[in-house]
C-alpha cells in the first residue's frame, strides 16, 4: 500500500519534471559557465581546483615566516 503510493508520487514527479524541461537537454546546458572554448574551460578548471588546494600550504608558509 505504501510502496504503491510512493511509486505513484515518484511517477507524477518524473512526468512533471520532464514536461517542465528539467531533464537536461544538451551537454553543458545547466552549467553556470559556457563550454565554448576548450582553453578557457581548462583554465577555469585549473583555477577552480588549484586555489583551494594551495590555500593551506600558503597559510602554513605565512605562519612559519611570521615573527
């Protein structure tokens, strides 16, 4: 009884989400940046992942050099 009710709710949600266009579309449609230029995309990914990775090392260096 409960499983059939949950199945009904899930089915209603998926059909409404598909009807509203929330299912995706083409690649990169729901990203907050454009994928037009491969060089620009690569640079954005390098900056996005390298800044948080380097932050602890830079903070540690700053603390060790402080007098």
